[in-house]
């Protein structure tokens, strides 16, 4: 509990457990032997990349960062390792040539979950495409083979099991729907596009045990 001084507003410390929207609780992912990422959207040439090729040769970064879930739990100081999402996006953009005016990335996971991050948010220094947690390959529960880690944003932007990246002109809310926020910055408590953050603490906190149970039942 030593780190509670830096807990964001309205958050509580919790251990990391597999988590998300209730619809995704039964969708446990078995990572494929040769995972690929499909890159499309408003681009000149859509393309597919093997994940191994996407990461090959990029500088690696080890980083302690937190997951802050919109439902008010926070797992602190998780030891991630991977490459910068910015380096990956640069590599992809060189191949697919996004059209001018694209401002958003839609990030899709193998379980069908997806979320949009603004390109300037997705390419900030501390945003990783992580392939390791605790010095070991990412476990299936936490996003194998690779996941996004966007510490400045609520957990719902940190898409696990990445299989799709689309360059888009416009934001789309994804499965989070109206409950989500286009940017979802933790420091601004952007829990939802509607109503202020503190309102949502009171909505989400009581649902947390129910959501946890739905996930644990499937684990
Ligand atoms: N593919 C995928 N990514 C996802 C989710 C999901 O259900 N599927 N849930 C999101 C939510 S709401 C949170 S809080 C974090 C939780 O990460 P964890 O399952 O590693 O604890 O993953 C995010 N990324
Ligand atoms: Mo979340």
C-alpha cells in the first residue's frame, strides 16, 4: 500500500486479474502459433505483418507502469517489457501509407474487443506494445502474444492480444459504447464522454465484484 500517494482520483489498489467488459469474460484467447496483425483503415495499401517481424530490431523498453481500470481498481508498478508503440506505428505507416487526415488508431484484439486511441496519445513515449510481463512472455490472461500498455489512459484503451490496427479519420467508440471516452485520460478522470468522472466512480464501484466474479468463473 506504499504507493497509495500516487493513486489517481477515485482509484483503489488491487492485484492484476484478467478483466474487461462482461461480454468478453467467456472469450478466453488461445494465441495462434504464428500471430499476425492486419493493418487497414484509411490507408493506401492494407497489409498483414507477422508480430515477430513487427517487433524485430526495434529498441526494447522495460517499464514499471500501472493499469487503472475505469471501474476504480488499479494495479500498480507492473513490470512490462516490449517496444514503443510509436516505433511500431512508424514501421506500419511506412508500409501502408495512411491517408492525410487520419488521427485515430483502432486497436483490435483476438477476442473481438477493440478501442480507439488518438494517434498522438498512442505514440507518446510511455505507450508500449508489450510482449513480456514480469520478465516472462505475456500470459494469455494478460494479452498474449502482444498487448498495448497505455498508462496515461484507462485500462480499456490497453488492448490485449493485438491482431488489428486501423488508421481512421474519426473516433469510433467500440464495445465500450457511450460508456467510453475518446481519450480516457486517467489524470483528467475521463471515465466516460458523458457526465463527470466522480459520478462514474459511484456507478462502477458496486459493479466491480459482479464483473470480477464473471471473469473468475471463466478462469
Ligand atoms: N482484447 C482485450 N483487451 C482488453 C480487454 C478485453 O476484454 N479484451 N479489457 C480491457 C480492460 S477494460 C482492462 S481494465 C484491461 C485489463 O487488463 P488485464 O485483463 O490484463 O487485467 O484490459 C483491457 N484490454
Ligand atoms: Mo477496464
